[in-house]
């Protein structure tokens, strides 16, 4: 009698385990995605933006900040904006393709000794001007510049028959703008360097 009782109990336990195991079986689905796209756009810097701030001979420079809108009264020989050489980028991608150019970011310009050039007035950020050419940087620089702002209205252009576009850029009115003019934190005779972020998208 005891043996018979043991067999009945073991059979019940096995049945429960089998039922429990099958309850965890499930069917799901995975996703596959294949994207067709135009040729990738590449952006290469050909020429950096350049500007010279020349101290007047024998001038004693201010101990503090220097507002470049007031360059003539701050020991600077001539308007720095007159020395500007625009920067230039080469864009390569699909041929005869419409693209949109947008300025998306910038950094403060910093000298090795720690002096900085920032932008004052308005939102404390620069405004820009952009010109494009399908020929080369020289042609772009000689072209008509269109004003734009950070994340502002894109500048529209079209790549050439070889898929190239040259993009010249500069700060807009860095020594005369009501908003977005340059200000030096202190006089330092060195190269101030910074970056500008430019996004190019197919339209």
C-alpha cells in the first residue's frame, strides 16, 4: 500500500512540471531594415578663417577687455575686419544635387595664454555670411555672401556635375555688428583659435 501511494504522488509531480514548462514557450518577431541612400556627403576644410588684430606702434594696450567695435581707441592700428580672409570648405557628394547649409555651433576663440575672443550683444553669439561655388574656393570667396545665424534659415546651393561644392564663410561684421561683435578678454599677442560647426544636408 505504501509503494502504490508513492507512485501516484510522483506521477502528479511530473505532470505539473511538464505543464509549467510548456507555458513559457512564446513566438516573437525580429525586424530587418535595408536603407537605400544617395552618396554620402563629405566635408573637408581647405582654408581656415583668418583675421589680424594689429597693435599700433608704441600703443599701450588696455589692462582689461578690449571691445573690437572700439578698436581705434583701444590701441589697434586699423579695423581688423579689413584683414579678414574667409574660411573655405569643400563638400563632396551626389552630382547636381540640391543641398542646404546650416551653421549649427561655434566655440570661443582662445589664445595659448588664456585670453579669449567672445561675441557680445544679443544672444552672445556670432552671425555669419556664406557664399558657395561649384568651381573652387577662390570663386566662392569672390561671390555674393548671404547672411545667416546659428540654426537659422539654411543657405541653399547645388553640387556640381562632379558632385563638388565649395563653401566660403566668415563672421558677419565682427567689429561693427549691433549684436555678435568681437570682444577680447585681454590683449595677448598670439593666435586665437576656435571652431564653427557647419551642417550640409541633401534637400
